[in-house]
């Protein structure tokens, strides 16, 4: 019994020594490949809410998610009037975020592609970088770019996503990446 305990302990210690190198190794989309980013590559989150703007804002405000811990996230807004995706990426100075926005009659195909891409991620690339690449290729260069001061909360980020969006009854999908 003692022999198996020592072997188990040896195995556990070996795994702990190897894990940090795996989490920081390889290609994390050119983002510096940090352990938190590698861990978040396996745990992106998606939330969808329906309602008018005020109802959706209330639902988003009640989310207990700290976007200050994240480097990338996105909102997909859909209504009968059209769709809009706003991708947020924190800049190197951590004070500003770069917004990439695309619009269309519908973005449900893009939403499905994002889900598929995240499901096939093997944690070698950052979930945010994978999504950013997909958005850029999907839009064929038709992406609007802007830079804003970094939002402190999910609801303040949502306000930026709502800018110039005309739908009243909407589905807002919040994608929290890495």
C-alpha cells in the first residue's frame, strides 16, 4: 500500500511540474500566452437574454462576471431589424479597448461558427484570438474599428454595443472569452 501511495504522489508531482509549462506553451494567438489565458481557453461563457433594452440591461447587470479579469469579450445583438456583433479587446495599455463591429441582416451563422470554433479549441490558442480571427474572416474586411476607454462592468460594455443599434425587442448574447 505504501508503494502505491509513493507512486501516486510521484505521479501528482510530475503532473504539477508539467502543467504550468503546458499552460504557457505554444501558440496562444500572439497574446503572450499566459496561464490564465490558457485556462480560460477551456472555459469561455455565453449568456443570451431576450427582452427590450431595459430588461436585457437588468439581466446583464445581475450577472456576476468581472470583465476586468478578461482580455476579450463580445456582444451579439439580434432583432427583426438586423444584427450587430461588437468584439472587445483590451489594449496593451489596459486602459482602452479596441472595438471591432460588424452588422448585417442576421449573424446567426457567425454565432454558430463561434460556438463550433470554441468546441474544437484544444487550448493551444486563446479563445479570444480564435473568435477575433473568425470575426475578421467572416466580415471580409467590412469591420468598423474604434477605441474607447475600458468599460468597468458588463452593463457599461453593453451600452457601447447598443450604440447605433435600432432594435427594440432584442436577443443579446454576451460571449465572455479570455
